[in-house]
């Protein structure tokens, strides 16, 4: 899923002959809050939208953001997907629509909803909900039909022109692609001699760009005259509505048997995929992937692959007709469940950052695997396991709401008690606790009861840790006692899991806030040693934040700032919103005496992050009091007016910008979020 428009998949061919259309989209967006590009499959809606959006990037001061929807099939997750694209990290139990409206109300940005067809109703509700509350928001949507909401402007993307002896813009596209495919200008005759055949092909294909791309890819092994002959009779001339389907059928017939099987099997991927996944899902046909790329059936973008949506749909029909659909879907699910398990195993070792980045790349495939398990009889337990196994993914990327969505659906399936179910209940409780939702308590009680039934010591340790987090804001002494107990239980399991390792920085924090700095330092030392022994970094970053707190309490301001910046360097690798927010606040407290302006900007950025997250340091009164005292010091040192100016500067910083500013120091420029 792309974020800013610059992160969107690279164009394969550019936009031959679309300059007028790009200009028209720009003009319409200037006059309409909601513009929907409709049109036939393969007509180029996505390319046109992304090209126009890229040209408008400088106009929208808060950015152009692209939500790719082809891999999203659960309409309930649409607001989460938009929030994830925008980088929101809300850890409250507020409805996601409310979170989005609050974030967008004063922002000037363009939101591109690409591929709305299967989610048209949900996209319509999204647009109808957000536009009234966000007066500077504009939405550009693409899909086969309109969203059907008030104020929507609908523009149908036309085919490429096929006029003249050379086939017009469509002919120019064909020739550019054919030359690219062959690396030569020799096509069995001079270009002028071939122009009538090229024009004939383009007219038969109705000027539909993707159909022309498929045909052009065959222009090396198949002469252009033969292409025209093959297509003639398949498609009534100048019938674009039939062109894409006919071109797909024709391309399928040209494929060898293994290529056909692979095309059908790859249609199971909802979006892009890597070579390893293609080999697993493609099985005995996987070796034909290069041939499908050469035929322009599969596109390669960097080190990943994808089927264009119309060709994915055609492949899905062929897979259904083969009777192998469920077998291939099971193969896909098993591969990504294995990937999730591997990421959890890597979560306390040196590969944890790489594993988490890979999970983010495979987000659409993980969703598809979970959906298959939840909608296929007898497979729900796999969804229970997988949704719980992905807990680090849900938390570190602030996808807590989505994690709760999948766990809620998985646990709603009737099933006998089991260790897997006990663990899922405890993970669901942890996610609910992060959102300060009272349902965490009964979920935890169910999980504890089930863990005891199976004599699951690790599960009981997690439950004790959760109980401590619930108590953090109300009774810090009780929280500390529970964390000591949880740490002791975890020591019996040799700390092989990040849920165990994270107990130690939490315990150190409780010791710090209850005034036992020596014990806090002792626990930090143990935590750091255990993390470093395994090459683990995520839990280590939290340990370093707490160590910064302890140094701060001891008056060692320089050492406190240094270790907190060390934590930030790790947290930005993980995009850990919660950890970054904590570190920014601690750093502000470290520097406020000598650099009050720097501290005030950090406090502003922290305020913005905590507004999205919900509860600073799990509702700790002590953490809140420390922050309030820092604000008073900065205001007193700067004066009310200068303090408010610096605070507002910080409020304008996004997560990446504030991390850079915090690491670069007070002389660094303050760059607002773009």
C-alpha cells in the first residue's frame, strides 16, 4: 500500500498520448472536492490518476496520499487502511472515521483512492463522511463505476485515439512498447510499412492501453501482420468493452501450458508478491514466471511482481474453472502463516527489523490469508493462531485497531479451549488495553482461565504483565509488584519472546517512578544484557528510554539525553510511534534547562503524538506530571509568547520530522510535515 504519491509503483510505459487527459483531471480537481475516474478495465485509470496527482503534489501542502485498494477486500478495514497510509497511530478506542476526520480537518491534501470498484459503497461512505469535516481535502477516486455520493464529479477515461494510418496515440504506444520489448526497430519491415498493421491492431483493441500492451509484448515472436490477423474476428472493430477480455483470452491461448497454470495460480495474490511466494504458490509452474513477465502478463516493480487487475480477474476465472482454487488458496495461506511465525521467531533477534518490514510489504497477503481462514470451513483456528502471532506487527506499526478486528472475528468462531485460543485472548486483551478499552479485563480473565487450564506458564506470565499494565495508571505500587512477578515467571521461560523481554523495561519504569532508582538501573542492566545477547533491538529501545528517565531523575542530564537519542535511532528503524512519543517527551525533559526552545518544540510534537495515541506511558500519572513540569520550565524560561510559538512549531512536525529534529539538536531546521 503506497503512502505519498512518490512511493507508488513505477509506471511501466509512461503516459503516451495522455497529456490532454492529465490536464483535464487537474482542471476538474481544481473545481471539485470529489472526482471519480471511471472507465473500462485496462483503460489506464490508475496511471492517469497517479500522473495527475504527481503533478499536483506541490499544490497540496500536506501531501498527496495514495491508498491502493486492490488488495483490500474487507470494507470494515477501509478507514484503517486510509489511516495507515496517512501514518496515523491512534491508540484510542475512538471510531476510525472520527480519528480520520480529526486528522484531516485542517489539512490541505489530496487523497487518491485507487481501485474502488469492489469497495465502492465503503468508499462512498468514507468520502461522504470526511469531506464536510475537512474543507481543504480533495479526493480522487478510480474505479469502474461512480461512488454515487452528493457533490461527486464523474469523468469517464476515454480510450487512446486510433485515428490515421499510424493508429494515432494508440499506435504510438504500441510502437514504443514493441521497441522496448525487442530492443530493436526492425519488425520484419520498415516502420512505415508496418503502420497499417499497427493501426489495425490498435483499432481492433479499441485503444485500450493494457490490451495494446499485451499485444505489443508479442510483437517480437509474432509479426505485427500476424497479430492483426489473429485478433481479427475475435473483436468487433472499435468495441472497447470487449477489447480487454478478448486480449486476455488471446494472450492466454498464446501461453504454454505451464505459463497458463502459473497465470491462474498467481491470481490468488490480491496485490504484489515476491519471488519466494510466487515459487510456493506457483509450485511446478513457477519456473515460467520470466516468460509471463516478458509477455507483459506479470509486471515486475523492483524485486516484486504483480498482475494488473484485469489480468488477475481473468486468471481467477481460469483458476476457478480448473477446480484448484481452494488448493491454491490454502497454499497461499500456509506460506503467509509460516512467514508470520518466522517473523515472531525473529522478533528477539538481529533480524527483527527486517522481518517487520517484510510483514508490512506483505500486508495485503496477510489480510487475504486471514480472510481465507475465516471464511473457509474448518480453518478458523489458523486465523486465531495467525492473528495472535502477528501481535508485534499490530503494535509496532500502530495497527492495533486492525489487529483487534482480526482477533475479534477469529475468536467469534466457536471452538474448544486450547493454548492457541488462550494466547489469542491475551493478545486481544493487550490490544484492547492499549486502546484503553474496558473489554480488556474480561478478555484477560478468559485468557487467564484458559491458560491455567492448560498449565501454560508463559501464558500466565503474559497475563500477569497485562494486569500490571492495567494497574499502571491507578496503582503504580501494585503494577510494580505484578511486573516483578511477571519477570520472575518469564525467567523460567528464558525470555525467548519479546512479550517477555518487554517486561523488564516496564518494570524498570515502575521502579523509577516509585523512586527506587537503584533497582531501576539494575533491571535496565539485565534488560540490556538480555537484548544484546540476542541481537534484539525493539525491546532494547524501550530499555534505553527508561534508562534515560533514570538518568534524568538522578540529575545526569547529558547522559540522559545521549541514551534517549540512542533509543530514538532504534525506534525510527521500526517506525515505532509509541516508543518515539515516549522518547521525545523524555528528551524534552533532559534538555529543557539548557535548551528551553528545543524542549518546547519537542513538547509540541509530543503533544500531537499523544493526542493520536491516547494515553501517555499507559496512563501513568507520574509520566504526565514529569511532562507538565517540563512545560512549566520551558514557559518560564522563554516567556508565554515565545513558548507558544515554539510549541506550535513542534505541533507542525510529523513523526519522521520530529525524529530528525530530536536527533539533530536545537540548531536543526524545523521542517513542518509535508
